[in-house]
């Protein structure tokens, strides 16, 4: 039984690590997209911004 439990815990830990890495990558991507969005909004005309509403 301990072997099964150990195997299951290892599998869960590995999955958690993968999910943490995914979260990190997605957070970095979101931050980059927010910066890009801010830069684009800074150069957009009021008419272009109005179309986004």
C-alpha cells in the first residue's frame, strides 16, 4: 500500500510542478500582452479606441 501511495504522491507532485510552470509561462505571456496593448492604445487614434468599446 505504501508503494501505491508513494507512486501516487510522486505523480501528483510532478503534475503540480508542470502546472506551476504553465502558470508562470501564462503569467509572463499575459504581462507581455498587456504591455503590447498599452503601447498600441498609446498610439491609437480616438476613433480607433472608440471602435474597441
